[in-house]
C-alpha cells in the first residue's frame, strides 16, 4: 500500500480509497490481516488513551513487549558499560567521589561525572591547603597550593581547566561528550593521585 495513501487517510481523506493497492504477490489472507492491524492502529491513534480498554490477551502482549523493550535497552547499555569499563585502569587507592564519578561515566551520565570529578579534586585540595575555609573557591585553593609549592604550575593549570569546564557544565548547561567526560575523568584521577602524594 503506498505511503501517501496511508498519510492521506490519517489526515482525514477517507472518501476515496481507490489508490489503496496491494502488491499482487500479497495473498488475500495477508491483506486482510494487514488491513485489520492498520485499522486497529488508527482506532487507537484517534482514541483517548484513557478510554482504551485492553483484554487479557492484549494486556499480556503489552507486558511481554515492555519486558522485551527493557531487556533490549539493558543489553545495549550493558555492552557500552563493559566497553567503557575496559578503558579505565583500576585506581591504586580508594576515593569515594572518584569511584562515583567513574560509575556515572560508565552509565553514560557525563554531566554528573564531570561534576564529581571536580568535586574529588576540590576535596583533595582542601586536605592539603593549610587553614582552608569551607567557603574557599577552587581557584583560591589552587592558588594557595601553587603558592605554597604543594603543586607545580602545570598541575595548577590542569586543575584550573578542569574547574572551568565544570563551571560550563553546571552554569551554562554544557552537555559533555563521551570523549570530553572521559578526558576529565582521566585528569581528575591523575590530579587526585598527585595530590594524595603531597
């Protein structure tokens, strides 16, 4: 059946069905089945969703289809998680925030991963910078750490870049890509590792 005929029918052109033609190789039984399915779909499309009542067989079919759809999504997500997991090296230390950042990255929540990465670095900076106020900004923490020769200029610049990117994600609704989130996770893991050595 031509797509234009179906589109016209759905748009309300129901008086002339002369252009409804099946391919000759489609059997009469198959035509009847296809038309029946089509008209049921049209009925559901034009009905109020709350007024549609499904019988037991239809309810069972809907339940099976939902399960199938969920399993398909889980299977797709699982293969991506395994692929991302294999790209991460195991941390030689425990850090709850970095662990959570890694998990959110694995599940594809890149914004959350970037925020947690910056938070893990900020926590470590507060551990090494003397007399840190609870309200100190990351920039002042980095300046104090560099001024006290606790971290190098290179590490300071890398940390500043991480927090600038975090700010774009949080305040400018920047949506990090997979590669951007992966890069920030690697940077955070490296920074936390270096800061823990101070």
